[in-house]
C-alpha cells in the first residue's frame, strides 16, 4: 500500500519541471550503476532519455536499462520515460 508521502513525492516530481526530472534520472542511474552523471549531459524528449556520456558508461546503463526504467516508473508514474539512448 502506498503512503501519502509517496504519492506527494510523485506529484512534486511531475510538477517540478525538466530539472527535477533530470535530477531523478541522475539519482536512479547513480544508484543503479554507481556513476554520477552531470545534469547538463541528460536530455529528456518525447519519453526518451538521451545521454551525452562516455560510451563505456552508456553501455553499462543500456545493460541495466530495464532496471533503471522500472525505478523511473516508480518515481514518475505513467509519464515515465520509455527508452534510454
């Protein structure tokens, strides 16, 4: 069962705008693969996350893409990104 604080956190992320979304993506990627990415290297457009990072990090992210997208879906709800490029 979801608590009210979890629901409010989802709404705050949705309402916070582009920078808030980038921060959530950074946090999830950092937790999943242990690499810190700069916000300026992340672009979200039409439900796709574009990363401007070194290929070795991008490969690691793509290997764990499903896990990352599941965590993002928990944070964003129905408006979560569907792909990482």
